[in-house]
């Protein structure tokens, strides 16, 4: 996420009554919900789910925000056994499962060092004791009378698609604007397998578009490679294994409501613009505001909001319209000139200056201004 959110601050100052609350569901909440969400202040209403009993107790004990609480338990899809039986899920031959996690260097090192990843990184080093409670998100949202859900984060290390399936009614009826989902790129060839292809197809059918994808690589145990962090997990090279996918609604699409049954309100527009900003998608926020200015009376504030989204140019603050004009009048300035190319240009100039005739002229010019 980005470090600064001027658009969010602008909405809070100029439209303090237009956003009643921001509702977040975090499945796999070990370590607590991300600090960026607390930028919504008192409007934040969040529930985090995690099956690690001691971790949830710790989170609730240390939690300072009255609108945030944590539930111990697994989020599941009760019909999974009917649509994708366990006997098939656990048979790599019949299901044509191409998963290769067991052959990674991270997995091999964990075995050698007797390293319990869950205990050390998700359970604060405590003995791992799992909850015996099970939830479906649709049931939880209905039972607790949650009127609207704005964002869902899912990170369960292998059970992410069933979580989404358990939230189908919530995705259809609760005004969800976006999701962050951990995805496996390999697995069984089955429409209910926990793979990125199934997750992507399911969420696109619900009106969400893929906006960002962070890919994680893992070297094979046959030839280990350097890790990305100080944990035995992602490596700098190797085949892809997992990824974190960001899905958001693309409400700037002028045909969106013809494709999907979604009520666009000014409150939802503000929240979505803030989500775009939080995830570094300022261009999408600008597009959304421009498109929604045709539907809502934004003219008194539109220029100010667009200016807040505009990056600095040559180290200086610049207005949105001036920045856009500059970019389209000088598109070559947007090219990524590599350091190598810059050094090559410098080398050419240096070679040119060593030419005897040019050095003679340069010396005369220098003497004129001494």
C-alpha cells in the first residue's frame, strides 16, 4: 500500500457525513489487520478470522480500536465435499495435480531444521492449537447483521477459494468493492480446486477485475537459491508458486452497470477512490472521479481531488491538467531511460570533448569567460 493518502484525508475533511463506516473482513488475520486500514479512523468496522486460538486471544487483548475484533475459527465452504470430494482432492493422479511445493528448497530446509513456519510467523512462537469453530462468511454476515462489506482480505495458505465460495451471497448483495486474495498457481485440474485460474474466473463473474498481482517464486530443492526475506519462504529466483491478487470493481467502465447488478452511490465511489489510492492506483482513482463527475455534482471539488492524485513533476507540485498536458505533449519524457543508456550518452560526450579541435574551441570559449 502507499504511504500517504491525501485523497482519503480530503474526503474525511470535506465529506465527513457521507461515509458512515468502512467495513473490512480479514480471513487469515494472524498478526492483526494491516495498519493502513486504521486511516479510516472511527469509521473502520473490521472483523478478523484466524484458527490459531492463542493468536486471536492476543490480538483481542492488544487491540485498541473499538470497531475491530477477532474471531477464532476456520472459514470454510460446507458444500466443498459435495462438489470436490476429499478422496479426489487428495489424489494427485486422479485430480492431475501439478503442485510442486514439496519439492521446493523452502520446504526442504523446513524439514531439515524442524522449522514450524506457522508457529514462528503466525502464532507468535506459541504452541499451535487450532480452534474447533467453523464459519461460512455468508452466515456470519447475516447472523451479525452486517449491512455492507467494503473489502475482503483472504490469506489462508491453501483454502482461499473455499472462503470466497462461502461469501458468494455477500459478494452479490453487500456492495463489496474489492478483495485481496492469496492464490496458488498450481494444483488440481478441477473447477473447485484452490487455484488462481478458478479464483480469477469466479471473481470476474462477480464484477471484479484483476488490478495487481504480486508473484512469489520458490527455488527447487535440487538447487537452492537466496531467499527474499529473513524467513525460509520466497526466493529471488525459481518457478512461481503463489501470488497475492488484488481485485477491485472497475466502476469507471461506462458500461459497468449494464454488465453487473451493482448500485453505484457517492459513498461507494469515495471508498473505491480511496482503495485505488491506498494500493498505488492513483491513475484509476482519477479516471473514476472524472467518469463519476457525469453522475454526481463533483465540480466544486473535482480539480482539487485530481490535483491531490497528481505526481510531482521534476520535484515540483503541479496541477492535474498541466501535468496531463505535459505528458501528452512530451510523451518521450515518460520513457524509462536506463542508467546504462545515460552512461552511454555521457561516454559519447566525454569522447567528443577529447577531440583535439573541439578541445581547442572549448579552451577559447573558456578563456572568454574567465
